[in-house]
C-alpha cells in the first residue's frame, strides 16, 4: 500500500475552522481545493465527478459540470438554497470556455440532503 501523501499546497480551504460549518466563501475555496487535490491524486479525471458542500447558513455550494477539476476556481461555483433553487450562477468566462452549467449531479445531491434533514 502506498504511503499517504500530505498535501503541500497551502490554502484558505485547509484552514476552515468555522463553528457549525464553512461559510459560502469557505465552501467555494474548499471545493476548489478538493477538486484540484482529487485530480492530482488520480481520484478523478477531467470533468468527471461532482461535489457539493452545505454552508453554515444552509445554502449549498456546488461545483459546475464540464469544468476540468484541476482548473476549478472559487468563482466557478453555483450556490443553491436549501430547496435546490439556484441563488447564484457564476459569471461566464470568455470563449472558448463554455457557459456555466449546474452539476448534473444536483438532483442526487439535493435528494441526499433531503434524506439527511
């Protein structure tokens, strides 16, 4: 078995210590960091896999669909309310980037959150 590697990257995401959960901004940083780490560990490739984090205010921060994991940035994230309605859509990047698209995993994420409530 390969030894565990400790991430050497320093980030805001690594220092999230908000009582009760991350703020929306901390959740965006955390998702961005995790996507990069998962890609560099070989756990996800390209645009595969989805991730979301519930913020302390009850909103859901969700990574978009179709964005390379190693290129994911905090400003790429969608924010949904507790009922799954999009309350923040990331701004479109210049061409050749595609317009932001909500994760195709969003119905699954919201269903799981509904079961946990």
